[in-house]
C-alpha cells in the first residue's frame, strides 16, 4: 500500500526497556497514507512537538523541467527540420491544462492539444517525474484532452516515477469521468486503494462496475477495506460491507480492518465493523488484538469503549505477554487504564519478561498512571525483568516524581532523613533489595543521573556503600556516566572515593573511561549531517568527564591506583581519548606518567594511538620521553596507529621523532608493513617520507610492496613504486611481488609490476615462475601476456624443481583456457619435463575436457605415454576411479593390459583400490586379467562374473596362491562361494604347503597347528594328490628346518598320526563324495 507499511505495525514491536526514541519529521513521511502514518508515529512516541501532521497533497505535484516536444514544420517544399519548443512554453501549456475553467477555456485547452498533436508532438513525452500528458490530464480532469491522447498511446498503464498510472491520479482526485475513460486499463490494486482511502465513493463504484475486485490486495496485503477504514471513510466502508467483503481479511501483518480503524482512532468505522460482526478478539501475527491498538493509540479512547462494551477480552495477551493494560502503560493512557481495570483487567499481569503494567509505567515515567495502578491495588514490590522493582526502573530512567509516588505507596516507617528531622515514607519493602545483578535502587538512580532520585532514596534509608555482584558501588555508576551532581551527593554523604570493585577499579578509573561519545553515536549516527552535533556532544563529554575527574581528585582520589591488569587512571583516560582529563592529571600529579608503565602490558601511548585519539596522544607526547616503547608483542605506538590507519596519530608521532624502522617481536614487521596490510595509503605516505629503506623486510623476508600486492591495495602499490621499491625482491621462499600478484589475482597490481619490467622467469624456492602460478590459478589472459614476454626474451626454461611445466599445472587444475594458450606455443606441443605428463595430471583429477583437448591437439599417441614408474594415463584414471576419463582413453585405443614397473595393469590397480566403477568399465570392454584380491569384494565379484576359463579360476601367483587362497585369507565369503561354484580347487597348496582352508588362519604358525589337527581328525580324499602321511612328513621337514620342534618329536608325531591308505579304497567301499572343502572337513 505504501512504503511505510512497517511503521504501521510498529506498535506491537516496541520494547519496554528501549533507552531512546527517534524523532521522525513529517516532511520525511511520504506516500498516500501520510496522515495515517504521522498519527502512528505520534502514537509510538516519535512525535515532534513543533511539527504538524502533513496535509493531504494532490497528485501530481506541479511538474518542473518538462521534456521538450519536437515540432516538424515545413521549411521548404519537400524538406522538414526539427524545431524544439522551448521548455517555458511547454510549462505554460500544461499550466493551462491544469488551470483552465469553464467551457471556453476547456475548448481552448483542447484546441492547443490538438494543434500540438497535429504537428507530431510526442504524446509519450515524460517530465522529470516521468509523468506523461495523460497523467497531467487525468489529475486535472481534462477529459476531452484525454480522449484525444488515449487513442495515440500504445498503453494507458504507463507509470510515473512513483509507480502511479493515470488511473491512480484520477482516482486520487475523484475524477469519475477520467476514471471511466481509462476503465479499460489494468486494474491493479493501487487506484482502487487510493480512491477508497480518499473516500471517492463514485470512483469506487465505477471501478467495481468495470470489474475491479473488492478483495484485491497490495504488496503488504492491505485491501480497499483496510484503506477506507484507516482514513475513516465510513460511506466507502459501508459500501464494501454491503457488497459482502470478508470483514476479517488480514494483511501480511495479520491486521484486520478493525485493527487499522482502532489504531487510527476511527471510532465510527470501528462501530460499523463491529455491527457487521467483526471479530473483536482477532489477534494479528504478533498476538495483538484491536483492543491492544485502541489502548495504545492517540485517539483510540472511543474505540476502546466500543470494544470493551462489545465483549473484547481485556486480559488477552500478545505473544510477548503484553496485555491491553501494558499498552496503556507505555503511553500513559490512564483514563483507558481505568476503563480496563473497571472491566476486569488484571492489574499485576506479567509479560514474558516478568514486567507488570506498573513496571512499564515506571519505565516511561507516567506518574498519573502509576497512581491509578497503585490505587487499584498494584503490587509495587513485585519483581520484573532481572528481578527489578518498578522503583528500579523509575530511578534508572530519572523519573523523580514516579520514585516519590512508588516510595509513598508503602507503610510509614520511623526513618529519619539525614538532611532533616522529618520522618519519610518507605515503599513497604527493603529498599536495598538487589536485582539479579546485585544492583539496588540507589545504583539505578546513580546510573540514571537524577540527583533528586539519589537524595530521595538516601533519605529513605538506601545504603550508598552497597555493592553489586561485581563489587561496584553507586559512586562507580555515577562516575561512569559523568553524573557530577550524583557523585557530589554520594561523596558528601560519606561514600568511599577510593573503593575498588572486583577488577580493582575505582570511581576515578570509571570517570576517566566514561564513553558518552559512543552512546551519542549510537543515537545520532556518523553521517555528515550530524557532524556538528557530534562535535558539540564531544565537547560536552570532555567537560563533563574533566569536571568529574577534578572533583574526585579534589576529594583525595588516588590516580596511581592500578587495576588487576596494571592500568591506572592515565591508561583509561588515554584509551578513551579524554584530553582534558590527561591535562588535569598532568597538572595535579607530575609523576603519574612515569608510574603508569610499571606493570601494564600497554602504555597510555599505545592505547591512545590504537584508538586514534590524536589530541590525547599529543598531551602524552609532551610528557613521555621514549616514543618507541613496545607492548607485550613488540608493537610500538606508531606501528599500532599505522595498522589502524589513524593518520593524525601517525603524523603526531613522526613529528615527535618516533622511529619508522622498529620491528615487533612476533612477525618482525615495521610500521610500513602495518600500514600496507590494511591499505592505509595516507599513513604509508607519511611513513615513506621519513623511511630510509622502502624494502625493509619482516621475518618472512616480505617487503611492504609484496604485502601491498598480495592484499590488492592499488594505491599503496603505486605509492611504493613511486618511491622506487624493488619489484624483484624475493622473500625467504623466493617469491617476488609478481608471484604474489598472479597468485592472488589482483590484475591492476600485476599490470603495474609489468610496467616496471618485473622479472617474468624469476623462480621461487621450488623453481616455480609466475607462469606456473598463472597456469595453476587459471589466469589465461595474464598467462598469455607473461608467456609472450618470456618467449620474446628467449627464455625457454619452463620447468620447476620437479620438472613440472605450466602445462602440467594447468592440466592438473583443469584450466582449459590456460591449456589452449600454452598449446598455441611451440615449446608446449611436445610433452617436456616430468614424465608424469600433463595427460596424467588431467585424468588423475577427472578433468575430461582438458584431457580431450590435449589428445585432440597433440594426437592419440600420447594416451600410452609412461611416467618414470611405467604407468600410463590409463593407470592414473584407474587409480582415481574416474570412469569418464577411462572411457575417453579407451576410445583412443589406450593399452588396457599395459603393466607398470611392478607388473600391475590398470585393472589390477583399480581392483586393488576397490574402484568398482573402473573395474566395471574394463570388464564391459571384455578386458580380463588375473586379479589379486585385496579385500574388495565387489570388484572381485564383477571380475568373477566375466571369467569362465578354469585355468584363470585356479591360476597361481608368485607365492603359489590361488584366488581361493586370497579370498579365504581376506574373509570374502561371497567370493569364496562364487569360486567354489566355478570349481576352484580346494586342495591346491601354496609355497607354505597350505590349502585354501588353512589360508583362513591368521598366521603361519596357526595354519601349521591347524594342519596337524586336521590330518588326525579326518582322512584325505581318495583322489587327493597328497596323503596325510606325506603332508605331515612335508610339514615335519619344514618344522625341522626352522627349528620349531626337534626331529624326534616330529618322528613320533608322524608314527602316531599317519595311517596307510589303499589306492583303491574309494571305489570298493562306495565313497563317491565331491572334491570340496566340505570333504576336507
């Protein structure tokens, strides 16, 4: 509906402890609901006492700077020329369109338009507000002119700068005739909403008769009923209700028309909606009902009466626990609060923070409402947020009258004021009761800054020496907020001025560290328009802090007291930039500056420089001798100022003689490095004016130019090059600024280095040139330029220390553009350098396009090239399981059975790694080989599915192991079953004499023991090639040779375990079992 839709909902997003309110100027509130929004802003407490609500403005405003129309007038027979109509005449024409009255004037206006159109005037011309002649005609009820213009337009729905069509203007001004003329246009929600808000019933009826939807919504979900209700257009509302619109239709915020009417105090509309059955308890998205809005709004008193009389729930709570009584407490609507209480409103209901309406009223300082609530029985001793009493909140927000009212709510006690002999009133509870953080009401009053609150609480018996959870007294709070009168009152009544908190800080520390400037910046912002106000605020802050500090010093506060970190008052004043405080400390205590550096890790000089307080820094420079003092990391004040970019501090330190070349203890950086890291060129310029060597290095051998290039600080690079910094200096790893520029991708920095003729082929510690980095990073444009420069110098040494070329790196990282650039040059049309070729690099990282580009350019002969271990690109693809690259290589006739130096084929390598995809691809190409299992069951099964030859099933490796041995050894159950099904031999023995069954043993000794036991328990198969006796004898011989047992024991074992077997026992005794491992066991 309007850009301020979010403000329309702001009433239910307020926070009870919001510390400040913003002021909105009526001139800044724009849109067709300006009046509504202004009333809403006033309702939220954002009003301007001297401002008036904006009047309703007609649209469009008087246009200025209309575009020129071009008239084509005959200059000579057969010739035409452009004659621009001057802007003044054009404005006069549109002024006449607006101001003409009566029939003759209308006719004259029409005639002027016809003349302009006859001479080819552009009917689509726009002024600076993007308004066309049709917009102006619609706004000024120029019906005849519009009739002439419309047929010449391509469309009537052209929008102006504000998004308004001609229909918007006609509807806003209630011009029925023009609206009817434009009725064939697009019926967006805008014109309908505008006419409803303005109350143009005839226009509304006309739009409806031409098909406009009465339930249409704008971007915020507002219907025309919402618009009419917001502006109190009762006739339009009745018309919509008679048409049967949905009365409780919600916008995107969940607000119904009744919400909007109550919010804007439209009691007649609210009454009509209620009579038609609107839900008086309908909550919006935040749980607020129309009663919440009526309770909070400026003119919602009658609406609240209507709602309560029609059954609205007076105790209903929003999602954050706010009741209608809470809403009255926010803005002090004490009359409405009485109405709610009289109709059953719960006085001590709490929101989600535990606050009652009394807490809210105390927070906002509504004394009359506090009186109403207390009179009605509100509990003044009830704890709210952070277990604070209403008295806490009243004191914290400096509402002395509210504090007095709350204190007088209890019983009279015999407490005698220290200022007089009169008895005072008490709140009926222990006045020093702390909140969650140990803060009493006197702490809150001291922080709030109202001396009347402090005196009132002290006269009521509040203890001024009471400490919170962190050991801070009310005096600490008053000093931290620069409340001089509160400090004076507390000190006069006997508060210990040198009392320390848990961190060892006194009130003097807090006064020196008062940061009112931060609070003001949070309110005013840092914009230029508030610069003068901020400057005035700074001056006031300085005076307030100095006044408090002076008062404390006069009352024997000790500025030499250090906190637990060793910081004294000088440190705090320097850290927060209080120049006047520092001057005062220097005047009062002459030795405080020397004493300030005793145990602290940072000096006042460091703190002032780091935070950019140049005025405070200048005071310190007049009193300190050593300007190059280091902190715990070895940083000087100049280093910190340069790192943070505080130009004025850098200039002040340099003028006083601070050293530019001092290095820190960690990275060995100088202030030059510190300025360059964050791109603080003004600071760098100041430093270079006094620096002897712009190429000073840090612990890694990095110069300022290297860092400037690495971080992409163009201005800093230009300045360093102007100061003749070395472009070819190398760090401890051999990298130059050009290496860094190419690696980090800062194009302008690289260009500046090349203009200074930086070395192209300089190598780092690993032998890599900027060409290598460009290829690896994919910077094809720079690679091309660098390559041309290198070739022009005749330098063809493109190998790094591992003999990798830029083509290797481009292929490895998949940078196709760089590969194309390199392959255009003759040195790269043959594989040079490391035999692990660029094609190997491409396929091992699955860069199929790069591999295809290499093969297509260099020929298919490269697909079978080998590295120094005899591995082909097919090995690399199989090793990494990149199926697409495998397919590419196989399609170019790669040798599938090529073995590397260890005898492994690509299939063997893929199977060892368990790469099912690669193995499957090989097998689909009908390439088979003997596979040595490595525990990869799926790969083994794929291979077995393709193998039918019995010789391959029982093939042996160098250790005489069959596939069944290896499958059993690795526990591959499914593979063992498949091998047995294909007829694998269960009696085959390896070099240790073990059958596949014995291969299941975890080691050789266990296998030997198992063999002996099996030989005793079960006879061998009749067809066995080795008898039990022979087997045991074989084992005996092995055991004898390895001295595992002595020969006599072995002989006895043979005698006792061996039995003679007949060669024909099988056939005669009917033995006909299968030869399998089940027969063995």
